[in-house]
């Protein structure tokens, strides 16, 4: 491979430039442990570059002087094809110079790459850090919350009374507030309207197929009633009730469920003394201990128990229903066709039709007259319970009773609910229906001899609270006399 004499010169220029850069960096960064090798490498380049003129002088016999531009081609030609009588040491000098030049260049490059890592001083500490610095001084934003502000948010009420606000409310006030704010959905008597929840009654119904879960029949803690009303009611206007109104509504719901009397006043002091009927109906969920071990073991896949054995058939057990003739129920009956007199064969369809027509055309004989000539028996009279009552008036009273049906039940199987069942109410002593817990004023009226006849029912239905003050019935009454007369007629038609 041929080499030009320009290569050592170019290499020398590069070396000088690199040496100047390194010197400048050295002046800025300070002395380095690698400065001596770099200087040695830089000084080794010029002799290699100067070896070229010596080779030219030894190998090119000068005949005529030539310009500088022409001397360079001659020198290149001489370097490519040296004469035979060229001394070997001169040729070896050129080769060694060319070999040493790349080595010096490599040392310079390596020294330049290593110098910044070794000679770069530690950077000055930066004012910014990768991790955010937590302020040591307050920012001056916000303020400490006032006790009143914390109290406004901390509104939860616990079963032990923790969180209760100071206040009070009585049953009478609670009825007025309930009718105004809650009656549109829950009814005036907490009986529930349409699909809105029923809040009173349902005692003993939790085991039924359709239990009625109310404050009295299901809820365990009174604090749930107060807390829910105070935070979430009335619907669409939550947290607009005052503390006293909340106490009053809670007292009214207790009264509607028969827990307290009508003169009861609920306060933050006697709140925890109230025990709801179903307080003992709840238990701690122990399924993790009682049921989980039964289902958490390895399932049995083979030889888990004895193989099933057929012991008796259904026909042996007599579980198949049968007809009156002893055959399985639903068996088609045997149809006996009439036989002819001569052959005993079944008659033809045409003959059967003719016989049927003959029987149809034969007129029936009139029934013989009775010897006494007595007239036909009179139809039986109406039941005694409706004797003397106008059916139209009773029907109108049944329509009026729809206003009472939410609390009172009548008819077969009627049971006590929010109010007592009313079968046989006419003529009964007040406050004596079995199984119903009356208010004290009602039982006192019965003890004094009050009997529900037409006159007393008229007065009571017109103004229940006015006729028997402080009784539990909160209905405002029927103001129309005709409506009361119809309702009393309907109640009179009902017996025990």
C-alpha cells in the first residue's frame, strides 16, 4: 500500500492543534496527572514529520533544481519506487516514522478522552435540586379551624349518644313537623304512600315472606333515626331541619310505633334511655368461625360415602294421586257404547244420533202439584249483620274506609297493625281490642265506660283528638256528617 508524504505533514498539523487544545484546557482546569504523557506524545510527532525530507534527500538524486510544486511529485515518486542502491537504513527510518505517527495519534486521543474525567474539578453546588425541598417556615396560608366549624362537619351520632346536639322535642310538635315536611311521602301516620317507605308498624313481621321493616319492627338503635333525619331529610331539602325539629320528629316516630306515650319529650339527656323493640334482634356475624371451616377443606372426589340404594318405589309409597275409582289421577274413563238388541255389537253412530233425537223430542211431564197447594218457599232472608242497613250507604262507607285502611284492618284474618283491627268495633268498649297496645287516655276512657255506639263514633270520627285528648290517633277526622254516617254503617256491617 502506497503512502503519501503529505500524510505525516497532515498528522503533524493535527497533533499541533490537539496539543494546543489540551494546553488550553490544562491552563483552565489545572495540572493533571496525565499531562506528562500528553506532552511526550505531542513532542514525538515533529521528528516523524521531519523524517520525510531525510528520506527524500537520500533517495532522490538531484539533477536540476525544480520549483517547490514540482518537488513534491518527485518526492512522492521516489517514496513509492526507491532506487536499488538506496541504503536500507533510510528506508527503515521512513517505515518507523510512519508506524510511530499513528501510535502517537492514538495516545493523544486517549489522553484527550481521559483528561476531562481526571482533570475536571468538582462542580459548584447548584441552587436547584432534583428533590423538592420542604419549606422550613410556614407559608402563611389558611388558618386553624374554629371549634364551631369542626362541630358543623362532625355530625355523626353514635348509639351511645356521642355526637348528639343539645335540644328537645315533644310528640305533638313532631306530628306537626312530620305532617308538613314528611307526610307527602311517608303519610301523616308514617304508613308510607305508594312506594315510599313505611316508618311505623310491622311489629312481628320480620319472619313473614314479606316483612315490613320499620323503625319499630327492625331498626336496632334510635341514634340511626336521629342521625339519618338530621343529615338526609327531608328529601330534596336535607339539613334544613333544626335540632329541636329533629328531636320532635324522632319522638313522633317513637310514638307512632308504640314505644312512648303521647306526652313524651325527647331530649339529649334521656335519648340513650330509649330501647327499640328489635334491639336484641341483631347478632355479630360469626360466619368466619362457624361456617367457613365447613367449606374450606379439600373436597372429596372419590369414595365419599355409600352408594345410593333404592329402597322403595313411588307406587309403593302411595304418593301418586288417584281418582275416586282407585286409578291414577287423570286416567281417561272407559266409554261404554250402547249395544244393539240382536247382535250385542255397539250401535252405529247414525242409530245413536236417532236415539238421542228421540229422547230430546219427548216432552217432559209436568211436576205433580202438591196436595196442599201451598205456594213455593220464600227465598232465605239476608244475613242478620246487614239487616236494617242500606246497601248503598254501606258501599259508600266502604269507600270512606279507604282513608283508614293504612292503619286499620277489617274482614277475615284482620290483625292489628298501626291501629287496632276494627271487626265488631260497633258496640265494643273503647280500648279493649285484644293484642293492641292503646294509649293511656284511650284505656282510661274505656275504663270509664265509653262504648263505641253511633253517637260516640260520630263524635270521635269528627275530631279524634278533641273527643279523647292526647290519644294516639293522629287523623284529623271526617268533617262531613254524611261521610261519617256512611263509615259507621260500613263498620256496623262487620262482625267479629
